C-alpha cells in the first residue's frame, strides 16, 4: 500500500515537473515572440529609428531554457515593393549620420556654386556696358535673366527627379550649367551673353529645388531643421560672396574672368557630387529589383498623355492655383518675394552707394557684401537654437500625446524673431549711406536684413511642407520659388536707378512686420492641426473690414 502511494506520489511529482517545464517553455516562447513583435513595432513606428537588437538580461535567461533546436522566424523576404523593414540598410533614413552629412555637403556646395554665379558678374557690369556699348542699366540684365532662369529651371527638374531620381538631376545639370557659363565668357555679342546667362540659370536652378527633396529623403521631419538650415545657408551665401570674388576678378583681370571663376567653383562642387548615392525611394527599389532580378515596384500604367497631364498639373498649374487661392501660400510667397527682390536690388544699390558716395573701387565695394554673408550665418545659428530650445520640446510633447509631430505653427518662431531685422536693416542702410557717416555703417546694415530674410524663408519653407504634406507642399514651395525669383529678376535693373533711399523706405510707416499676419494657427481650441489644402482654406476666414494683429500666444487676432 505504501509502495503504491509512494509510486503514485513520485509519478504525480514527475508529471508536475514535466508540466512545469512545458509551462516554462511555453512562457519563454511567448516572451520571445512578444519581444520580436514589440521590437518590430518600435522600429516601424518611425522609419528613421534603428532598432536595438540586444536582448535584455531577463529575457536572455528565459531563452536559455529553450531546447537546443529553437524555432526561428524566417527573415522577411527581399522585395522591391517596399523596404524590407524598419532597419533596411538601403533606406536613407537608416544611413549613419556621417554618410548623410557627406550627402548634404555636396548638394550645398553645388547650390553655392549656382547662386554665386548669379552675383559674381555684378562687379563687372560697368566694363560689360563699355565692352558691348550698352547702358549700365542694360548690363544688369546679365544678373536679372540668370535669376529668372533659377526660377524656371525647377519646373523642368521636378518631374525628372520624380521619375529618374535625385542623382540624375545633379549629375546632368552640372555640366550643362558649366557649358552655358563657358558660353557666357566667350560671348561676342550682348544678346549672346544674355541668352547664355538665362540658360545657365535654368540649368543650375534644379539643384535648388531637388536639394530639399534629398534632405527629406534622409531626415524625418522632427530632425530636419538643422540639416535644412545648413543646406539653405549655402545658396544664400552664394549671392553674398559672389561679388567679393567677382570684384577682384573684374578689378585685376576683366569681366570674362568672373565667368571663369564661376566655372572653377562649379567644377569643384560637381566633383563632390559624383560619389553620391541615390536617395529617392522609388528609384532605389527599382535598382534593387534589377540587381536581384525580382519583380519591380508596382506602378500604375500611364500613357504619355496622362504623364504630360500630370506634369502640367503638378509642376505648373497647381503652384499657380495655390499662389492665387491659398492665403497661406499667397502671403508667404509675397513676403518672401519682396525680401528676396530687395536682396537682389542690393547688387545694384551697393555699387551705386559705395562707388558714388564713398569712392570705393570695384574690389573694395565687393567686400561690402560680407555683411550680408555674416547675417546669413547668424540666421542659421538662430534657426538651430530655436529648434533645440523650442521645437524639439514641442515635438516631444506631441509624441507623448500620441501625435507623430508637433503642430506646423511651431515652425514660425524663427520667422517671428528674424522678421524684426528686415525693417531695421533697411532703415539703417537708407539713413546711414551718406558721406558724413562712416562706410562701415551701411555695411553693417546688411547683417540684420540678411539675418531676418533667411529666418523668414526657412520658417516659411518648413511650415508649408508640414501643413500641405509632401506632394502639395512641393507645389507650395514651387509657387514660392516662382514668386521669389520672378520678382527678384525684375528689381535689379530699376534698382540701380532708384538708389539706396527707395530701398530703405519700402517698409516705412508701420512698425508691425508682415509676419504678424502670417502667424496663422491651423488648430482650433486644442483640435488636431488641419493638414489638407481644403481644410486649411476652409479654416481661415478673412473679413474685409478686419485688422490683423499678432496674438500674444501666436496666430492672429481679427479686430473689426
């Protein structure tokens, strides 16, 4: 009897042990599956984050009780329909910071080479006028037509980059740009010079539009401010440093050397572009399919007529419609176009002022543009500081509340701060540019103007992209670019005759800066910010009798 009881007890104990082992094994399998699933969800929530594959110590102990031949989930198959997962090494968002920085520097350098070519010729305009026997005002058309080309070039480049990738645009437009600059230098007639300058601007302009797409490919929105600020600084530094280089070339050589120096800078920038990898997702997946001999990404069949319709609608019609019907796009574009046109008017006003009032020679007045360059650098630093101290905190708060990004209006703090510098710089320049005031005073006046100009532009660009999304945001920025370069091309020639006084009084009579009108909150009493174009249009009303003031908490106040 006792043996039977002992046997039953041992059997039950053994069964309990086996049951406990099975339970432990099942528990460890559950832990492993939940760990894998949780890690995948963490990575997929933000495509820019790289998942940490290390297993915590407590889970390692649980996994140590597994059998010698554990069951492993097969890795996801390699396809060309989408990324293989959040850690796909081909995804530019997963590149190392060093690799991404090495892709920002070349496009910034090429943008600098393009915009430098716009203003480098300005110190040589008196010699061009004598060489081709034209007026001084007519000679400034070599600047105006180049700027106009910068506005027209992105219209052609945008659809090319969407179909063939960003790298093709950079590597194809660079040589064409240098060839037309070469043609400008060898021109025997004034008409030939103007045509070559226009075509050089059109072939150099695509990098200014496609560069922002490359930044968006490599950085998520909440990490994009520093990269965008660094990139945007380059094309704004170009017009400031171009006259510095061109002044020495025109003074000690002749006007053709302003074009040769442009080619030297462009060639050096182009060599840095050649090792770049493609960043556009669609093209990367297509090349992967070809390399691995797998089906390419699915694309809807479209006829040539349909593709042409999309081209006309997205790249030409939609920007013009948004410019005319969207208040946000309209006012930001008008304001950016005005400040941009004043910047290019300085290329006519500076030689008029410093040669006539202070008796500077060509290379001396070229150095006066260094004040504008310093203002550009300060604007980038301001943008970085505001992003770190304000926007990143707002983004962290939004993530805690379950939203993937902060409200777009938090992008406007930089514009609110920098917009004060624009009227200060203009009044300062206009009132101090006279013989009884030292020449350093009007030079220093360029610092607050350039600082405010770039602060407003960077805020406007990031705000429009956040509000309208990637596709509509590109159209909004295209509208902004058309307005900026269109008006910027019209101002330099008459600006030479208007002189410095008119420039300073463009904003006289009102202490409130137009950015107060533009600080429009797209949210209402804590509701989620509207994103679609239709929602933005419906959310804003403009009473004809209302006066608009900047509210203390941001946004606008309508006072009848």
